C-alpha cells in the first residue's frame, strides 16, 4: 500500500472516475481511506479484540462462489491484514453457497462466528407453507455458529447443523446480530422484511425461551428489510437496519430508539444512503465505539460509482455522530475515511 497526499476535494473528484482497486491505493497518510480493504466485500461486522480492530465481511460475489469467509485486522484503522478463509465449506458440511453476514462475538475466552448460508427458502413460500426445505435440498440452511480459540480462527462448526432453519414469523434466517444484555446473550435476525429476537443458550448451541415463554419475538420495525444492528449509548438503545433491495441504489440504513432492547422502538429516520458522486447502495453496516470514549464509527458497504455489477461492493468506515438529544446525524460518506487511531491495550 503506497499512501498519497491528496486534498479531500481532489480525492472526491478522483473517486468518481477510478476503479475500486485504484481507490483502495489512493490514501492520505494518517487516514484509513475508503474502501478500507482491497477487494469486493460487503455486510461488514466490526469488533474490537485484544487491542485490535477486526472486520468480518461477506465475500461479495455470485452465490455459488460464496463458500468462505475472510477476516481483516488492524492496529490503527489504516493498515489491514487479511486472514484468509477463517471459515469455509470444509468445516461447515451443510454449507453449499451464499455464505452471508458473519457476526463475531467473544465469550469466556472463545470466539464465536455466527453466519447464514445457502440463501434459505421454505418449501412453498407462495402458498404459505414455511416449512424448511429438506436437508438434502441445496436451499436448506439458515443461521449457524462456529467457534475458534483466536479471532482469526480457524473456526469449526459448533453444532453441525443450523441453529435456526425455520421461518418463524416469516423471517428468513439470515443477518444475525448477537449482543449481551444483563446476564444473557440475545440475537436479532431476519430478512424478507421480518425481524425476530431470540435468547441464546449459554453455550450458544440452542435457542432458549424468554422469561414469558416465547422463543421467537417478532420485533419488525417500520421499513425493515434486513441487516440488524443493536447497541447502547448513554442509557438509550439503538436498533438499526437496512431498507430496500441490496442490488439497487435505494438501499439505505434507518434506525429506531428505545429504553431497552425489548421495549417499543420508535423509528426515527434514515441516516445512510446513496451519495453522489461517491457511491450508491450504502447499507448493511455495523457500529463500533472506542472503549472509554464517546467516539463512534460506522462500518458499512457501498457500491462505488461507476460500478458494473450488483456484487461490486466495498467496505468503508466513517464517523457516526449524535446530536444533543441522542439522535444519529446523517452519515457523510468520505473517500478520505477516518483518522488512524491506535487502541489502548
């Protein structure tokens, strides 16, 4: 990677006329640059482990080529190391295609990677039969979980089958986001315009009931398509998601706020969408916070202009700001990216 000294204005104009690969190599020293990693990747999950930043993205390609996951790590947000094939179909035997939207979380010294695969479909969605396809059908799949001793893997299938394969409340089992609340771990997930919440067993090998006996709670907010994100800031809980079709320029991110992750969320509005002349189809993101600060970032994918395929998606990082009332301000896409920043270990 060779850093270049460019003004923000010059970088913006250049971004409108050069390819993804070229954009990745034109960076201002001391900044991440956008995209932050080379190659076509999407649906990035960002975590901080052991004083390092980690990105776990989808490999953006035709479904039949999506049979593995790479991960990326950085000490400073500027220089990234690729860790190849941290999970693939050699360790997940029921994975055939469409490996999507990984979500990593650490628990008790182990690292868990939740994922969805096979672009799961029910037997007869058109006529209302939401029974999963048979395990011998390539369309059988859902949300799985793998485990490793290190963030970079290698990850091994934890239970040898999907954690969720059924279409509860009409939600396709994809796009999971795992978080801790109180003493328990929970997961928001869903596609096809429906979102569910579930409680995970302590060993992450099953779903267990909520205190009221429910296994799957329908928490679908207005406008929801997919890509759930949940976090807490200053006593408020934020629920974010992607709207629209990921293949179109109208793909975008919206959010809602509540007093807890299981109280009524109130939709506030859209915060990330297409921005000329930089990119279209911005969405399916994650959010991370620098520990012991109120500095927040959004890691997301976008489709650079010009682009020639719906799979031409790149991973970017920009700042996430809040107003005095705790509302999220509209995200401004940049080519410059964010300032390099090392973490305190």
